[in-house]
């Protein structure tokens, strides 16, 4: 039973914690300070059922104890891990009556047994006690009024006291103002373009267009009656999904936990799962009387939790036309009615649709542009024609003459295309970008080889060029990853299996030309601890197709 938990605490030198909880419960601030002064007890310790001493002091209304705990370093925004009596009983494998008795005796007997309190902060509990003075104390000490519990309720949601609600609103507004100032300053110091280029290779034009549009929206130079809508076009594996993720990271901080957007700022929906007419209900929820009515829609439910989320609609061209009708309403009005008749307002959301439509045409057009740029550079006797070829962009006449008819044929509605703010084109990788991709992939395996096997991995320049030749425009960066695994990692694994690679050895990758005119291949030069050189000629195929072995 729970007594076992408490006995275990005592036998493990945790008896001081029990005294701390008791002092917080009884309001004995002097005893609490004495216990905290000798540093033998952690002010952030947790009860076996999940709460902290600060939670106890707050729900008991003892302001002096709250101050003493905060002075000792208690986390003012720590969330309670106690859900409800019955769930905790299941989790701890206890009888619910045992949990109920301890909750009432050692925490509070004024709270509902069935309501969930997981994620509640000291501020939540101070509001529940209707103690305006204590609420003000916590706010003045820096408690965050914008933190929601696991039920997505803010502290203000529990207050019926108009004076307290006004106080909470003032601090919430001030907190949001300061947060926006911090975020704006962070964005000035570390703009979206700079962040994205750390993880995405190439796509300079796409990144610049998206960043400019986001900046326009953030600074208020945008129609705030409609959500922002992008359509990302291009082949697979060239950064469309990753750029959408980086947008969410940039706008929501990639945070997780109980913050207002925490972990909910990025919504990803695979639109290939909405190919049938009846699957519209999965998006907005089933109407009354149908299965799943109480569950809510996959899109509407999550937008209700975070109305300013970045929503990725992957492979939108595969969705049923009725789904596109729902999306059109969403894009046009910035609101949507779910299966329960509730309106979800999401004018601040950003929708990113991705598609492989016209990817062949876009790839060919980009290849032609790069070839023309190189020829022009050579005619002008430029010493670096490849650098000129990096700066290509899709021509307007190509967009109207080739791409737009393809989109119109697929979506069939001009008004749908008309609600897209920006169509963003993702181009195949240039030769220079491919070498960057290969180098990054090799560097990743270098770290793994060192961390897992104690092996130093290096390579000559020709290795990068040979691996870059394995690029397949249809698979994008994935084909580069596959080529490195096939030509390098497979050889390392086979050598390891044959006990030819010892911890502490160094492996240098070189390109070995064939004597009979066949394709070049990658060989391993191993320098063991004894500095004895040997060449490993491992018979692994260099001509396997993508996806082969």
C-alpha cells in the first residue's frame, strides 16, 4: 500500500521531506525555514503521489510558507503530477480509498476526487483557494499565468472572483507583451533564414520567399482576416516538410510541456489518408449520432488547442475533392465548424500544403536554367560558372504556361488556387549542394563511428564526388543518404564483422579505379593501433539500384 511508499522514503533518508510537507500543510513557516536552512532537503522534492511542498502551501493558503519555499529555490511553475484519485490508484497499483485518504489528509479535502489536477501549478491552486493576496504574491514572484495544466486550463479559468480575474488578466497581458518582445529580439538576432540554412541545404529562393512572407505577417503587414496559406511544390526529399517544421520551431520555439502552444504548434496531416468522401469526418469530427462524434476532428480539435499552429497538409493533391472544399472554407473564412457545431477560429494559423505535382517539369526547368547559366558564364570567361548556376529561379512564364495548368487540372477550382498566398518552388540540388549533403552525411557517420566503435573515419575529396553521383532527382536527399549507406557504411559493417576494425584504428576512404574500365569504387585503408597499413578489398556491389543492397 501507500504506507510502503512512505516507509521506503524514510528508510532511504527521506524523513526530512515528510517533515517539510507537514510544515507546509500546517503553515509552520519557522519549521519550514529551519528544515530548508541545513540544505538536507530539496524544496522541489515530490510526494509519492506527485505534488511538491509549494503546491501544499498554496492549496493550504499559507503565504509565509510559499515565500519561504520560493526563497529556498522552489520551482514556482512546477506542475503537479497527481491526476485524480482513481487514475493514481491504477498507476501506483493501490486501492483508490488509500489514495483518497492520503490526498485529503496530506494535501486538501476540498478538491474533487474525479477532476484531474495533473499539470496544475502553485498559481492554479492559489486561484482555487480564492486567495487573491496569495495569487498576487505568486504573480509578483514571477509565476507564469499563461501556463495551462494538462486539461488545457489556465489559472484564470478557475477564478470566479472579478478582482482576481482582473489581476490575472493584467499579469497575463504583461507576460505576453514581454514574451513577444523577447521573441522579436531573438528573431532579429537569429532570423528565420539563418536558422533554416543550418538544417536545409540549398533552396535559397524558397527559404527567402517563406521568410519574407512570415516576417510580413509577424509585423502586421498582412490581411489578418485570413490565415496564411503556402503551397510547396517539388520532388521528394528536398526540404518541403523540413521547412514547415522549421517554421513551427521558429514561431513556437519548438517547446513542449504545458505552455500555451507547447508541443502543439506543429500539426501534420497526411492527406493521402483522406482520399474517400466519408473521411472528411476525420478532419472536422463526426456529426451527432455517428461513430466518433465525441472524439472531435483531427484538425479542428488540434486547432482549438493551438489556433496559431503551423499546419502541414502533406501530399494535398491526394485528398478527396470534398476535403478540398473544407480546406477552401478554412482558407477563405479563417474559421471552421466541427461535427459538434462549434466554430474553430484560426485566422492566425499558417497552412502549408505540399505536393509533387509538376515536380518533373520543375526539375527539368531548373536543370535547363542551370545549364544556360553555366554556358553564359563560360561565354563571359567566368572562372566559376558553377557559382552562377546556383542562383537560378523559376521564370514567371514557366509558372503560368506549365505549372498553373497542372494545378488547375488537379484542383479544378480557381478559387482554391486563388486563396494560396504563395506557391513556393523547391529545386533539385545543384552539384555544389550535393557535395554539402554528402559531406554532412559522412560527418554524421564519423561521429557514430567514433562514439560507438572508437574508430576515426576520414576520406579523400574524390569520395564525396563519387557519392554525389548517386543522387536521384526523384528521391532527393534520401538517395544521397542511401548511397552513403550502400557504398560506405555497408563496407564498414562487413569489415567490422570480419574483425578487421579494432577500437582505436583509423579508416581512410579512397576511390579505387577499375583496371578493366568498370565503375570506380570506394575502398577502405585501415591504420590499426600498431600503424600497420592494409587495404581491404571488399567485394560489395557498386551498381545496386536505389533500395537495393
